C-alpha cells in the first residue's frame, strides 16, 4: 500500500503501515517519501493535517511526531489554580491525529531543505514534495541555574504551569502559602501564551483572598517586558487591576538564578544589567525561557537569526523555499504565540499550500496576526484580549472586552476547550473571524 511513495520497503515495515500508532524500532532505518510532510503533531500540526487528510491519500500525508500525549496547553493555567486536572488537558496523540495520515512516531533531528529531506532521530529519512513545520517551542528550564533542582524539590516553593510534569504541583504550593513573597516571572525570551504568567498570578491573589491570607503575602509580578501587556487597551485594564489588588509589577526584571534551599531568587535589571537583586520567596512561579527545538534553531537555511522558521508573516510561506510553510509557535511571524493564533494560521497555510501545489504564483490568503489571550483574573472572571499584528484590538463580541466578565471565564474554562477538541483538531475551526463579522455587522474589526 505504501510502495509507490516509499523508496525502500522491508518486511519489517509492514506493521507500521498497517497500524499508524506503531512506530519503527530503533534498529530500522527506512526511507519514506510523501507529498506533504507535517513535522509536529501539536496544535497547528494536527489541525492542518486534518484539513489535508480530506484531499490526500494516507500514504501521501506523513506526520512526524514523537509523543504519545497531546495536551491542550491553555488549560494548564486552570490546572495550576486547582480548577482542572492535568488529565482534563490530555488525549492520546493517536486519537487526535486524522485517521487518513501516516504517523511516524519519531522526532526530526535534521532538515535538509535543498534535498527536500528530513532525518529522524531513529535514523529514518523522509523525503517530501511539500513541508509544513509545526514543532512549537520548548521550555528551557535548564537555562536558569538552580531552577530544575528547585522544581524537583517539593519543599522549595518553586513551581511552573508550563509543563505537564510540573503543572499539578502548583496548587499544593499555593495551598501551603501563608506569608512572605509570592513571585511570578516572565522570561527574557519569546514564550507561548504570554498572558499565562499573569493568569496564575491573579488566581493566586484571588485564592489568598478567599482563604483570608492575602494580607500576609506580598504578590509580585516580575516581567522582562517594558509593559504589563503589549496591547494598551488591555494593559491599562490590567494595571488598574494590579493597583486595586496591591500586586507589585516590576518591569524589565529578569530571573537569572534560583536557590531552592535558601528560597531566594536573583533578578537582573535588563536596562542596567550590572544591577542584581536577591529576593526571598515563599512561592516562586517561573515561566521559563523558551526556544525552538535544536533541529530548527541550528539550521540557518530554515530560520531567521532568532532561531525561528523564517516565513512571510502574511502568507506563512518560507521566504527562501516556496515548498515550505510553518505555523504556530515555531514560526517567525511576530504574533503572540497562542493556540488562537495557530487556529487562524491553519486555514492560511492550508489554502496557500494548495495554491502552491496547483502551480499558482499568487497566494490567496493572508494572516492578519490575530491572537487571543483569555486573561483569567479570578476564579470566576476573565478579560478576553484579542488583537492583530499592529496590537490593535480585534474583538469578537459586540462589547468592549477589557472588562472582567463571568461569561468570558466560562468561555475560557468550558467552551474553548470543547471547540479545540471537536472542531479545531478535526480541521473545522479557523478562529472566530466569521463570528466577528456577524457580530459586528460585516466589519472586520472593532477598534
């Protein structure tokens, strides 16, 4: 069934082709060939693969993804706040990927764009006609000295919602918090879901108030950024919230070291790097530095100087290799790295790739930079931030979304996850643009 697309085929390979959930053993080194190769089976990879699976043969569409787990990562904030469990955010990768594709359970270690070839960790090679890179970005906890050791020590008070390994450890630390400093950090690097460090900060503040312990705890948000949020409309609302709740905001403040035994964190002033400040803590929530996987950030043909797949921000097509596209967190498009952004990019990549495959010179769709960040501000309130490349509000609902609302919290907690699993992962959700036009009587945006 695979012989037309496979350059080398051994009897050992038949079980893999008959059951897409079975991966090649480490002793096999096979060569595959396909029409479209999707590298990465996360949010963007699964969604675009689902779209492609309706028009391609199973043997023409390969998804290269090493993990058995698929997480809806925006739920990790609620896991950290004790509202959800990590199991609520997880499904089997094999159940999320489209049936009409070939899943190679391995990871990319080398991209050879000039030969249209990707090499996998177990030694296999996959040739392609068209490539979609959707590998996301990964946490680099090890970049901060002392952080990994502190995260492994359940008595250190150090936690992070950014990994399924650590997310459920946040709430027990929050429950034990009685006094001292509760510090929340934003790193000096691009990160996925840039609003998440604030969300867990606000949940902590609200939890402490409900437990009558807030007066004994100093809540502090230390961010490397010059502002609390990139879109002024929402930044103004969030700063007002912080002032009302006595949350200290320190801009241009970057975590550089952690001592879990002493419960001390060292920060640098990014405007004056020679200035270091050591702060004691009872709770330290760390958002780690992040980067693309090494196979991407070490490949100069594929990336820009920052290590992200270099695409045209409007078309999501690679700037040097027209048969290559990227979407999601690994791309160089300067949007906020959120699942909502990946949803909007999916249709752009799908339609533009179709055009390239058909020999068209003009690509039909452009991406406007849409991203959404449901900023959870308490256990029953949320500010739904939506915006474009120019950091202008791009709001779906016919009311100003810079206010805390119960309805937006329920949207974040229950409705959006349902949309993700049932629509987006099946290639049926491209973001709320259509609903926005309906609610705003055909207008593209609300400023």
